[in-house]
C-alpha cells in the first residue's frame, strides 16, 4: 500500500503542477478553458484519492496525528507531495 501511495503522491503532484502552471495560464491568458476542465478533473480525483489513501495508511501504519496532518497539508501546494515522497516514502 505504501508503494501505491508513493506513486499516487507523485502523480497527484504532477497533476497539480500541470493544473497550476499549464492549464490555468491557458485559461486566463489565452482564454482556452478546456485544459482546466480535463486536468482539473484528473487532479480532483487524484487529490481525493491521495487524502483517502493517506487516511487508510494513518491507521494501518499507525502514523501519529502530526505526521498525518503534514502529509495531508502537503497535498495543497504544488511540489508538496514530492516533499512527502522524499521524506516518508523514499524506501517504499
């Protein structure tokens, strides 16, 4: 499950970067919202899956609340999940 979470974290991070640095500029600078629709949907699904799997792992891995909170909060800013992958999931 940790290995799956590692790949999920990387994929969620990539989707956030694509959303913030490609799709949103395409929408607001070039008036082309189609990328936000598709990339935004993928990012939303991946974000939700990340939080759900983190919650499952909190109980199965017996993470303390601060570690769990750090892992969940890191999913909000771009590049945050890459930090989590390096800090906690490197050897998964």
